C-alpha cells in the first residue's frame, strides 16, 4: 500500500521528527548538575501543599437537632476521603460522633450525631495519610479551626413570674414580669391565662419584651380579690435552638386587688356636749387606713357661733382627731370631711365620698359667761358687806 503525501504535509511531518530528535539529544547531553536540577524541580511540583481551606456549618446554629452537617473544603480536588479522616472537639455534650460523609472534588459534607446534653461541637480534619489530590500529593496539614455548633437540647422553662407593681393594688391595670430559663421567641398573649378570686372582667391586654424576660399587662377588671398569672403550653414558645416550651407554670405570687370605695364611717364628738370650751375635738373614722390627711381635708358647718376654725389634726391609720376652735357666741359646730383628692388608702384608692352627717357640738358660751359674771359679782358684794360692817345675808 502506497502512501501519498502532499508536499506541505511532508514538510510538517519532517519538522515534527526533527523537533523530537533535538529535544532528546538536549536532554541526553545535559551535564549531571542540570539533570539533578530538572529532577528536583519535578519533585517540587509534585509536592504542592494540600490544605483545608475551611470547615463551615451547613445547618442552623444554635440547634437542638439530633444531627448536624459540616462542609469541608480542600484547596484542591482530593480522593480517598472517609469518616476516619475526621474527629470532634466537644464541650458539654456526650455521645457525639461522625456518622457519614459525602461529596467529591474539593468539597465534602460530614454528618455528625449531636449526642445528648447542651454544649458545642467542632469538626477537625486529621492527617492519617490517605487523603491525596489527583497529582498524588498527600494531605499533611491537620485542621482544627473550623466553625462551631452550639447544641441546646434542654427545653425552656419559666424561672419566675413576679409582680412588677405595688401590691395590694387598686389600679385599673397591673404588670407581671415573666422570666424564662433561656431566650425564647413567639411569645404572645395567647400564652397566658389568669386565676382570679373576687374580681370580674380581668384580662391579659399586652405582652412586651424579648430574650428571657417579658412584661405582661393585665386589666384588673372590677371588684376586689386576687389575680394570678399562669404561663400555658400552646406549642408556640420556643428557644433559639428550636426547643419548644412544654412546662406550664402557675405563679405563686398574686396581686391583691382592693377597689372597695374608701369612705368615712363616723365623725363623733370627743368632748362633753354641750360645750363652752374654747376648743373641742372630733374623732374621724375611715373605712380603711389612710394617708395624706391634713386640716385641708375638713370643713365646718356652724350656726350662731362666729370665728370657729380647724386648728390641728393628729392620728394615723383609720382614726384621726381634729381640733376645732369654737370661736365666740352660742350655736352649733359640725365637722365635715371633704373630697380634695389627697386622702387615699394604702392600696391607692382615693377618698371621693364627702361626709357631712357627723355629730354636732352645741356651743353655750353666753350662759357660762353670765354665770361667771354673777358668781364674781356675788363674791365682790360679799366682801363689801364685811368691810362695811353690814350684816351678811344667808
């Protein structure tokens, strides 16, 4: 069989053959030191450093999951990677282990069983002389500075429900402070209920807060009694790791709601009646212990007398003594308790029921004055008769 070539094809073929011969001759003719240099250069290129560039988290963090995945990235495509190439550094958790691995090229996914308990899990890449790149370079740079999972498997609970306002209370609304054992989300008014006695119409009106601490506002309704806040399990409160709250909580603390109207039960006379004294006392009794009582809380209703005035006040709790100057003239004096927006009970209920039905002093100063004039005049006349030698009448 004859081969037929065009002239141009023959020329190209000859050039290729000549090039090959020249290259072979150059290599063979190299001095020994040059050949060593070529060999050294070849070895260096085969031992290029193979490293792990990163170990990152492939799932949400923190987590309560039974397993998590790490993404391991090498500096080049590698082969012969298996679970024996990895180890774990853990704190808190127990029983964590590498369970599987998948991937190819430069990227692999390593799955880890998170074990039990709360803590952290970090994935390390070991040098066990089996990972190599496609050029035959072995991995010899252990890696232990990757990202870390925070494992939280303990379910959140309520640590405390405390009263945020004064107690007892007469306010229209009160607040409770609810503290959880961990930061939680998705808390709303549906998570709370009330246990009440006596009051009616009480309700949870708002929720504010974040993390571990929330403030719950409650309308106190009407009437007097108690209000207690409960935290219920309705499957929506969860911590940042996805653990759901499942431990209903009933507070041991309760507000005492006292909305009974504050009144004056009596204003009585503390001295003899009728009276001719320059001052008299009234005893004022309230339906409950009160504060901020002063003489501005009282007024007088008088007949006949003039210049009567309230001069002082003493007392505490539910009983007070009010002293009144009786002025001049004959007549009556009655003490009234007025509503001037300052008297309040210990629960914050303000006195708003003016009282003017107390006992009345009868002031009789004219008879007393006439008696004294007559008495003094009789004494004077008696001594006059003695000095004048006049007989003294029996």
